[in-house]
C-alpha cells in the first residue's frame, strides 16, 4: 500500500561525541560500554492500537556486528504509519512499537562487521518501524549515502514515495518517453512523486486526478499537463476528452474502488495499470474480460516487499531517487515539518499533527 506523506519529523539533537568521552575520562572499553548502557533517547511509541502515540525515553540498545546506529535528523510521516498504528497495515507489529519507515541522519556508531558506512556519514534508511525517534538502529544493508547537494530534509522524503513511483513506472509499467500517464491520488506523496518522475525523468505526458481543485493545482505545479477533479465529474469521460478518445498508456492508481474501475476503462490498447494502494478504502475487483478485449495489463507494486524478494531492485529504486534528486531532475514535496513534541497522532481520525491524510 502506498503511503502519502503528511510531513517530516525533525529529530536532530545534541549527542556525546568521542571528544566528550575523553573529557569524561571514559576511554576504556568497559567505560564505553557503561556509557552506552546509560544513554537513552526519545521515541514515539504506539502502546495500544487506535490510541494516540506517546513520547518515551528508551535505553539505547547495543549493536550487533552488522548494525549501525543513526542519529535521526528527519523521519517521513506516512499514511502507512497511521495504518500500522490502527493494525491495518500489511505487516503487523507487536506492541509497543515505534512507527517510522524512512529517515535521514548521521552515522553515530557502527558494528564490528560494518564496512559500507562510517561514523559521520550522511545516510538515508528504510525500516519497517522505529524511525520516529532520535536514534535508529538498523542493518547496514538498508542504508544509502546522501549525495552532496541533497539536504537531510529532501533525502528523508525520497525512499517510500519515490521508491514506489520509480518501481511502478520504470520497473513494472516500463513507461516510455511520450506516453501518457494517468496518476490518481495525485496530491499524495506517491502521486506527486509519480508526476515528478513521469514528467521530468521519463518525459511522459501526465494527467493528474485528485479530489479537489486545490489538489489538482498542486499536481499541475509538479509537472502534470492536465488535471481532473474526479469529485466533480466522471474520470473516464474527462480522460477521453483529454486524449481524443485514445486513452492513456499507463495508470498509477493509489485510490481503488470506483476510481480504479474508471481508470482501468481509461486505458489505451496494451495499456498498463499499476495498483499501489487503496487510499479510498475499497479494494476493487478486476474485470478480466476488459483485460482481454483491450490487451491491457493489471500490475501491482508493494514496494516494501521487494526488500525481501528482490533486494537489488529495491535498492536500485532508492539509489535512482537519490541520483535524480542530486541531478535536480526531481524535487520532493514536503508538506510540513514538525518537532517531535508537536506530534499529536490519533489513528482513529486519520490525522497526525493536525494534518488530515487522504
């Protein structure tokens, strides 16, 4: 399921450095271990499903040989985090847990067998949970260096939304220059990322579909050639008008329900529709006769699953997002930035820090 970005959490804080240890006279291995065992950090905790999150001080865990401790600077705030806190995400988490799937930060400490990063490196990381905290411990495998010229804030907004968009459009749909791409839920993070990638990297023509004029305008600013407010009329009929009845080559759908069905009917001959989520709540069925009559393909992208099933593809999607951002071919949209203390998350009403996630 896709995860529209509500904003970013700013989590940077002051930390003890090696020089600080020396000033304290803690240079021996035993004293380092003692210092580690006494250190703690603040984290968001989901202690009960559908209940507001709370902030707690947690002890810093020791590192395994392959693990890295990151001082988190920014953490993406995603719709998937809210689903997880309601117990509705694909992967269930044991309570209590810290939400947060993506982050940017600086390497604080490395395990003995870590060879890919070192202390002081700027990195982004992808975790199923635990990033909504001042510190995050993760395997070195799921860390990528932040290129020069890319800020911590930009980097934190890349993995989930742009990783999903790149996998959907490049790897699954094989979108070609000059093709027409329809993006639903176009003002969500994955929608905006898809518009950015399709228009500015793949050189496709984008039709953005969203549920309000404000959202449509945001999608147009991102690079869409046309927009459709599907609350005001038929998506299928509007797409017909915009394409002279030819239809679109690719659909990236994050809504589901009736919008998926209208988008499916909007495909051109040998078109491809890629399902990335069901923000509308309803999971639609696929009329197989339509696939046959128009020789179209229905595809799915669960971006996080590639981490277990095909890690090189998963990793490539993140690396590509970082490269495109460094080249300034894409520009991630950040809706808002919060401090940890400002977050008031209530999964029951689908809101986080006062921002409704649609």
